[in-house]
């Protein structure tokens, strides 16, 4: 028997990553008993411990704001990103049934997918946002994808735009998306890049550029921070084939110099992504397109 004692694994080393299900992690940040953990296998980051379902629901119930604030948060700053995603969808599919999960005020469906060939549905948890989406003519269900109980093989496209990081159980949520998608149906995810998002909310220069006033775990309510590798593994394990990943521009910034910096950053990221043969992602956001394969 070896006389040298084996090192005892830490809790982070033995805990399974909720994205790739592998073990081996390290803590990146801590605040009031909350930790940001990084998986050493897929590179994804996640909040630990995760909030309870009641806490998560309460977040959305208290997220309702005045109409002017809804416009600033979900519309004026999002138009360029939503337009890019809609263009991508319509390059691949000209018509069909689409479900936008976390549709906010319904701008994406009502403005950018107005083609009569699209039969559009939205899901939203926050009541004020859901009411505005309904007022725009979007067929809206207030709740999550599980409570909606859509029939199997209902949709040609499911989009989750700037909301997938709120899904507390990504494998379970994707299983339901998989169920309601038709054979060869397409899933679109719009995600902030993990490294870019964390830099903007944790580093001094990043917070100066972004205008973030509070440290990472105080300023962000994200449950997950995705990398291209982590989301690819997650989708593959959930019965999807990743067809495309590409950078997206950042949201419009209210402060003019910050908006100029964001536009320059987005352009540089896009050019580098092309020049590298799609190997290099710098953020700030990226689009993932996947098809149902099983």
C-alpha cells in the first residue's frame, strides 16, 4: 500500500458541472455565500448555489417596470441584435411556426418576424412585459415552457434570446424544447459570451467601459455564463446538432462614448472571427443555431 496519503478532493472538484456533467471546477468569485464557479472541462461558469424556484419566480414578478423603462431595457437597446437574429432565421426558413421563449415585450416577433408566413407564439414570465407583447398582437403564454404544455412537435423554430442563462436546469429545459420542436426543427440561442460578460462586471477597466456600478455577483442575476464549448456540449447531450455559431453585436449603450466603444468592439470581434476561420470568439454576444436530431 502506498504510504503517501491521497489528497482529498475539494467540493468544487467533485461537484458535477450542470452543463457538461463533468467534475473539476474552481471558484472565481464569492459574495455573501454565493460563488461563481468555472468548469475546468467545458469552461462554462455558473452561480452556486442556484436560487430556488420560488426565488427565481420572485425575480421576474418584481421585474415589472413602467412602459418607458421596458422600452429602454428590451427594445431600443436591442433592435440591432434582434434584427440580426431575425435575418438569420429567415435565411434558413421562410415560414413556419415559431416560439420565442422569454419574449419580453414581443418586439422580436411583432416587428422583425412580421412576415405572414410565420405563426408566432411567445412565452414570458414578467406580467408587464407579457401584457405589452399581447398588446402588439403576439399570442402570449405567461409562464415557463413546462407550464405551457405545448403539444409534441408543435414548432419549426424555437428562439431563446438573451434569456437562456435564466434556465435553472438547462438539460431539463432543453428536453422540453426538444419535445415541442418538429423533426429537423431549429433552436436559436442568443448568449452573452462568458469571458466578455464577466470582464465587464468584475474588472476595473471593464466596469468603467460598461458603466457597471456593482461587482459581479451583486450586479448580475445570471445563473450561467456560457462559452461556445460549454453550450455545444450541452446541446449535443440534449439531442441537438450545432449548425452554426457566430458573434453578434452588443446591446446599444445609453452613454454615447460607451456605445461607440461597444460598436468598435463588436466590429473588431466580427472581423477577427472571420479572419480566424471562426475559431476566435471575443464577444460580446454570440448566436448558436442547432437542429433537433433525435
